[in-house]
C-alpha cells in the first residue's frame, strides 16, 4: 500500500503507478464495506471539494457530492456558465483562487482539443489536488470504477488472461467523448488482460494512447489488438464494453461525425451478440446509454449486465482517491 498520495492530482491513471492504483482499490473496497455495514468514515471532516462542470452529468456530480458528505466534508457544485468564467476568469485564476478556498478542485471539461489542457492549466496554478471528472482525453474515475467492478466479478488477482472487448457502438443522441475507451485501454492493459479495441475505421483513438496501451500490455504480459468487425469483438470475450464515441480524429464537425455513424446503425449490442461472448461474460456501459440504439433493453436489463454495480463503484473509488489525496 502506498501512503504518499496526499496532494497528488488525478488527471489520468497512466500517471499513477500500478502500486498506487492497487492502493486506490484497497481503500475503495474498504470504504464500500464500511458503507455497507454503516461504519462512519469521516476522513475529510471540514474539507471542501470545488466541483467545476462545463458539461452535464448525473453519476459524476451526484457521486462526488455524496462521497464528500460521507467523508465528513462538503462539495460545492460550480457551473461554468453561472460563474465569471463566461466573462474571462482564466484557468490560472481558477486554480489560484479556488485552490485557496478549497481542499481539492474537481473539473469536467470535455471540449475537444481543449479540456485536458484546461485541467492541466488549473492544476499548474492550484495548491490543492486537481481531480479530472472527465476531459476530452481521459475519464479516470469511470475507469477505476470499471476496474473495481471487474475485480469484484473475477477476483482481485483474476484479471490476467481475461478478454475485454472495448467496442464502438452506434448512438444518435450526441457525439460522445473518446475519453472512456481511451482510459479503458490504458488501464486494463496494465492488469494483464487481453484488451480488444473494436471500431469502424472512422472511429480511431489517439495514436499516442494506442502506443501507450501497447506498451502497457507488453509490460504486463497481456495483449492489445484492434479489430474492425463488431461481431468478431464479442467472440469469447469475458467482458464486453460496447459504447458510442464521436469520430473526433476524422472530423471536428459534429454533424459530419453523426452522418458517418449512420453507416453503422447495426452496431447494437443484442442477445445474439452476447451469445457469442463467453457464457459467463458481463456487459458493461458507463452510462448514459442510448437504449435500443446502442444496446437493447433485453441486454442492459438482463442477467449479464453489471451497469448498476459499475455506477455504484464510482462512489467508492472517488471517495478512495479523495481520502488519499485531500486528507
Ligand atoms: N458515466 C458518467 O460519467 O456519467 P455522467 O455523465 O452522468 O456523470
């Protein structure tokens, strides 16, 4: 267990060592048990988290806010449009000023080719830890919750040799960020998993992220492969994680991206596809999902779906990171 994490930013899991991520999991499992048996755990009494949102949220907002209350502290909901950010407060000013009022700054800024740099600029000016609640490149707390959920299913040491299919799926609601698949392939390749990335040719991820995933897989003696056939991605997988993302690396035009997607409306997860995976395979999705477009009700509400455990585990991993970095 690592005990030197006070003051650390969490912008991507890639900047934390494997041992540090294991520590987050140790603390998250302990906090989950404590909440289940009603054991108080007010490790952050009188501490304040400033949560700055540039983009809508259900799970992230509610779980961070509930988590801070359960740790004995307080979380402030700050929306960019109702602050002076809209009139010119800079990232440096936000880091300097909110960092003097609070004990941690959490930010969701998903604008393409901007969000991650914004969070890093705030972090550079802040005296308190900065937590990435999702940017254009990474969604670290989602993916740590996913790791915890997979470990619950297969055992803490049981991931080696298991196959996860991180797949694109069609959605019509909006051009979703690429931060979830990118963070998934980065983290799961560090745990010896066989990581499969499946997408149509227009839905590529960032080349440097692919290189890091390959290197992670080499070091952990797992594997990393890229497929372009939706059905083939499901074959014998232990974990299937099909979700939509925008064609960010093909076009910066949202309408063009939406039109490209219309070629692939048959990339929907249904029971026939689930039948191609391992018989004990689990279905995961970070949510929100486009029901009956990305995935059928039968699958997302069916016995192989673990989406609600996955959503719950956001609370526990976030509390773990806050307790470790903000105490
Ligand atoms: N999965 C996720 O981040 O959910 P929200 O967008 O609702 O926060």
